[in-house]
């Protein structure tokens, strides 16, 4: 099981921490996945809420779900999913969200920098993600922290509640070229 990592290398006047989620984080993470401001950009539909306890348990048991906190207060979450075999130098970053109560405070940037450091500490060469092509705010954040656009995944995400597909943009951070 992956070990939690603690980093205090940020310019903000408080200590940041990225750690594995625990069962105690369930309500916070559920609140992020099903908040009306964050849900449109995350994997699960509002109608998936009844299934979320099992989803959370699975992610937490596999050591894929993380919490970003400052001053011992959870501010955000993400999943970091390592790939295997010939792609074991890659991790997929998903479920990236800052709680809306903390929007605009620089937490997204700090969390991404901590994620990049976590990837470096784990010896990753590449951290990749996808986000909706219409999510300009997220794209700006990812570019600001060194992620680069690589292409568009057409009709990638099915929005059951809207009965339509959505395109996503593939982005990656290559560790050695941007360290």
C-alpha cells in the first residue's frame, strides 16, 4: 500500500499535506463528488450517490484516493492511479477537486504542485489527466502548473443526466522535462 506523503514546500503561509484518504474522510469526499459546483466535472452522476459508499470503500482500500489539506483542514481531493508494466512510469490523475468553500484561495495550484512532487517522489516520469474541453478554469490551472495539452478525446465522457457525450482534453506533466 502506498505511503502518505507530507510536503511543506509551498509559498502559502501554512503547511500543506497530501495524504491517503481514510474512512474518516468519507463525508468530505462525498460532499465534493456531489456538490453542484464540482459534480459536473467529476466522474459520478448525481444519480450515483446511493452507490457511493461502495465506490469510496473500493478507492480507499486500493490506496488511490487522496486528500489535500492545510492547517489540518481538508480542502481538496484527487485520485492518483499508477499504471503497470510498460507504462509503470505513468500515473493517471483524476477526481481533482477543491471544495467550493475554498475556491479562489490558491489551493488548486498548491494541490497540483504537491501532486507533482508526489509523482517525483514516486519516480514517475509522467502524470496524465483528462478534463472537459469546456472546463477552461481547470485547463488554465493545469497549464499554470506545467501540464501540457496532448490531444482531444472525442465523445469521451457520457453525461447520462444530459443525454450527451462530452469531449475531454488529454494533458500530461512530464517530470524530467519540467523539473
